[in-house]
């Protein structure tokens, strides 16, 4: 087992934990920002899996999934009318 697998995995889990306030908070990034980040993290995860850096792939894949969740939240929030316009 390569030590790089563990280092990358630990860093990616840290990134995933750092995203939790965004998932549960009210402020969301732009849809395009979240979507591009989600897709690129997924590409990196797939790349890690082919090396094979399995733990890094799993952790990066988790970060990608969280970014897809944020993308959906951002998209849903963008489609809602502002609070001042609601009855």
C-alpha cells in the first residue's frame, strides 16, 4: 500500500468535512461553480481508482458527491422566488 493513498484520502476527507457547513447552511455557491467542482472531483476520483489509490478514490468520490448535493441545493434555491416575493 502506498503512503500517498492515505495522505490524499485524509486530505479529501478534510475537504468533505469542510463542506458540511455549506451543505447545512443557507448560503450556497453558484450552480456552475458547484457543478464544475463536482464533475472535476469525480474525474480525479476515477483517475485515482485506476492507479490504484483506492482510499484516495473513495474519499475524493465522497467529496464529489457532496459537491453534487450542493449543486442541487444551489439549483433549487436559484429556482425559488426571493422571500420578499413570496405571499
